[in-house]
C-alpha cells in the first residue's frame, strides 16, 4: 500500500475513534473533507476499513492490548480468516467476528448451524440492489438499457429489483436523476410488497425515515388515495420530500410530530407501516460497527421503544384495517416475541405468512415483517404457531 493511501487509512480510523457516528457517515464525511482522494483510493480505503471493523475481535486477539490501528492493519493483512474459523481453541464468537452476547442471541434465535452461517455472511460485503420505480419505467427496460455497460441481473424474489454485480456511482446516472430507480436491498423491497395497498386508500408510514419503504409500494395506489409519511426526525423528512418528488409520487405528504393534522388521522388508515428502530443486526454487512456497540441494555431499551411505537401506530388503523410491524433485526426478542406480545395485548391476528430473511452470501439482508389485523374475540389469544 502506498504512503498516500496508508496515511488516509489510519487518519480515517483515528477520526472514527473520536466520533460516535456510524462508520459509513464517518467515511462519507472524511472523503468530503479530502477531495484529493480519487475514486480508486476511496474504494480501497473504505473496503479495508470495513474489513478491519468486521473482524475486529479476531484481529485484536493477535494484537497486544491498546495496539495502534497501524499494528491492527498489519495483523489484518496476515490473518487467514477462513482457517481461523475452524480453530476450536479460539472462542466461537471471536472466530466468527462477533461480540459474545450478540453471537449467543443470534444462535438462540436461529439455531447453531444457521446462526453460524448468518454470522459468516455478515462479515462479507452485501450485494448492491436497486428497485425500479414502476410509476416511471419497467424492470425490463432498465435491464436492457444497462446490459451493455454494467453487470446486472434481475432479483430472484422482488419483481422490481435489479442486482449490480459491481459497484458504480448510482447517483451520477441520468436514470437516477429522473427517478427511474432507487438503491434498496431486496429484502426491504419485499417488505414494501407486503403493504397490499390499493388506489383510493389512506396509508400511514409511521416511522418513514427518508421514505424507502413507501417508495416501494406507492405505485400500487396509482396516485389515488393518500400517503402520509411521519417521523420524529425533522431533518430526515426533508430528504423524504426530495425522494418523493424525484419518484413522481403526487399523492403523498409529510406529517411532522407537531402537526395538528396527525391527530385527525387517528382510526382513519387502511394500512399502517411501523418499521420500528431496532438493533440493525440484519444489516451488519453494511454497518459492521453496530455489532460492537450492541449490549443487552440497548436491546432492552429498543424492545420498550418498539412496543411504545407500535401502540401509537396502531391507534391510526381504522376498523378492518391492517398494520405491518417490520424490523431489520435477526433477533427473536425484537421479532417473534414482540408479535406474541402484540397479539395478546391488542387482540390482533396474523394475516398470511410472516416474512423473514437472513443474510446469506450474495443475497438480501436480514428483515422481519408481519401483517396484523384485529382478531375476532374467539381467536384473539391464539398462539403464534407460524412464527
């Protein structure tokens, strides 16, 4: 590695140590401050930083305490992670590059064999997928248009998904500027498909973030009815407005927590989406630093927040309506156990099949989602047998 890249690699890692921000934001900010870094330099630095953070526990096992990033980098270059994964003298969670508590929870949620496979997959880059905006174009059109310049293929499960087998600068493409597609994991696209909305309905995305899930199902409404996007973070709703405009969605409006309009929506929604804050354990391929910030106290706090948010979101569902509870978590504490609580507490029942995906090599991230509706009194306390 040349000294120029080496300098920026270690400077960025030191910058990461001084920040509380997620690693992807730290990298983005650093690159904006250092315009001299070319695209190949940025790709090399980012790839190696992600690799080091993914395998941090194993790297530190072979380093002295409080070793510098330079020493950790040297160690990282010389380790054979595939071979080390088979060495039973090393604690299992260390071999798989995870903190002990989180590793044990994943194994408890999915069993030993699948749990190990999930942890292994979480330590390698995720595929890059985009979702076609059916309000403006078709998947067939974009696949044909991109076939000569890029390595692309259709997603196997999402009818609107396209996989890019090599990363490119999506945001510079004219098709992106025209709103023909958005970058979105296939699993996230499939949660959007669970929202079986129809033209003329009233729909609320209660934890909308920048609107990714809404963008995935908005085309079903054919610009008829009304979409409401709500989030407690005002700044992220500004980005949401930009994405809605670019996608050409004309029947959507952003609702701020302080907006008097919000109260008027109570018991009026045909569909409510509660894509709640969670541990993010299903997206560790993209956010590997999150696993080192995980602890049981954080999980307990998240469980409480999820229940509070769900109860608030549920108050907007009309009689005969549906609510979708969704996470990007791999943990039953945030998924199946929460659904069991909701069924018993609010007289709900599951509609259709529960959606679950786990990270696998070359495939989608980990997500969980269930469609719920009010249950008849006689079936209100049915066990969650299909979870």
